[in-house]
C-alpha cells in the first residue's frame, strides 16, 4: 500500500498536537479558571480551626479559591461541599528529623506522595508549604477541582471531577496554618467556569485553523523561495549562469580526459546530468504543490 503523502502526515500530526494545547498542557493538566472580578476575601488568617465557611447561605456566594500554607509537622484537613457531595482534602507534613520530613496530600480519592525531604545542615525545613485549590477545565468540558503545590515542581497536582461550584468549606489543623478563602457571587463563579470551557473549545478549533493556515503559508514560502532561485538562475540571469556553468563543465571535462573523444563524452554527460537535475527540481516543486492540494481537499 502506498504511504500517505508527506503534507497529509504533517497536517494530521500537527492537528492532533494542536487540539489539546489550547486548554491542556503537554502533561494533560487542565486549564485553570481565572478568578472573576467580583471576588471577595472571606477569610485570611493563621488558625487551627475549626472553620466553617458557608458562602451560599445567606449571601448566595460560592468558594472561588482556597490557599493554604501548611507549617512543618502539621496535618491540615478540609471538606469541600459540592451539591450534596463532600470532597475531603488532607495535607500531611510529618517531621522525621531536624531537617527531614515526609509529605503526602490528597483530594477526594486521589493521593500524592509520600515525598521525602532531606536537607543538609545548616538548612532547615521551610516554614510553609503552599497549596492552592481552584477550578479548572479539560478539553472535553470536564470541570474539576484542581489542587497543586507551589513549592516543588516535581510534586503531582491532584484533581477530582466537579458537579457544581463549591458552596461551603470546612477547615481544621493541628498547628497554626495560614488559610485564605476567596468567594464570589454564585452566578459569577459558574459563569467564569463556563466561559473558560467555551473559550478553550473555541481556541482549540481556532488553533487548528490557524495551524493549517500557518502550515500553508510555510509551504508557500518554501515553494516561492524555490521558484525565486529557479527564476534568478535560469531566467533572469540565464546567459550568465549558462556561461559559468559551461565554463565549469569544460574545465571538468578537460581535467578528466586524456583525448578529445573522452573530453566530448564527459562534457556531454555533464550537460545531460544538469538538464536532468533541472527537470527533477521542477518535478519536485509541482509534486509538493499537488500533494498539498490533495491533502487539503478533505478539510
């Protein structure tokens, strides 16, 4: 079976790569929902709790984002309320020495870690480990709660599917922990998630179109450059090019020949190869254009 044309393979591969790039990154992480302009800070302090923030009653608000700065040797527990569901979250920093600790964290039924931290003297354990809990969206419109650590890039973020916006959150810790809770009107939070999903879908579709147009522009540039070189050499400066070319051919044939007959044969072969190369170049340019046109026909 004849293999597909090269431009068709490029279009298919690049389209597949471009589609997820609009919302998800290379690792498949979702696109974070920007906070609406109407956010308010409902809580910002060091506390052990227990804290219970019901944003919906009576103000019809929603939890927009939660930031936690967990100290060493602490266990932090949260419960996120999502339309009747309770999504638990835990951050556990277990100290095993003056400069050693093991960190695990979980969201819903997902757990990351344990991650071991072993520091050399005179370094000490960081006084806070910051986590953010926020909304995010995948390419297939799946809404998730997204929890990720800020301190270490190698630690895995966690996510769990979202039925609705979080309207209530409870918190407690066994050590004083910095807690920041931001809220927004329920409708604004929902609209922000929907807007991100719609924007990412539009960007994904528009990204493919832009990619195809950019690819076509690149092909046109290559073909135009090839034609420019061909026209410059063989049309605009044909006599000069022919004279130089024949002079090189004469010198080559004279240097490689022992008699006039061998000289004539080598000079003829030299010109025949040049003509074949010129026709080969023209054929390749036409072939590339034909394959590009055929590859774009189904699109």
